[in-house]
C-alpha cells in the first residue's frame, strides 16, 4: 500500500490498496475536518483544496462515479482505552452495497486490528 496524507482541512487523502489478485486501487480525496485526537472527516467527492473530483476522467478514479462517499472517524476516551467509530456515508444504497461487496467491512476491520496492534507495541 502507498499513501499520502496531509491532515488539515482541504489536505490530500490518497491511498493505494492492492487486492489479493495484485490489482491496485487508488483512492483520492480531501479532508473536510480534522480535530486532533477526536475526529477525521474525509471524502472522495472532493480532491485536495476542496476541488470537485473528476468524474471518470482518469483510470485511477473510476470509483468517484460509482461509489462517492464521505467517511467520519471519531475517537473518544472510554475507560482505559479509546472508543473508535467509523461511519461511511454513501450517495445511495447502490454505492453502499458496491462498497460492501468490495470488502469494505473486512478491510476497515483489518486496518483497525493493525492500528490496535501498533498501539499496543508503543
């Protein structure tokens, strides 16, 4: 995986994920809100600088036509740990279903498991 993150409103959110079959998927978007240690909101509907995303004009961006979404990641103190909540907001049920079929829940769950493992080592 490859990524470029600029954690500020309007900053870039770009990740490249590789499927088990070796296919790369580029995700490009923009942060809408960044509250340190509390909340991240980002979307693929806008590109860095709050510019409207291209609509299928790039082979790296086909998902912006069929699966636009906004993610809200919240973290809050909870006992001796942290409560983590991730919400994906899709334009319509079809986009949500496509995202689910692509393994959205498993992928975000695996990423959270990796984050927890990293935090335990620190």
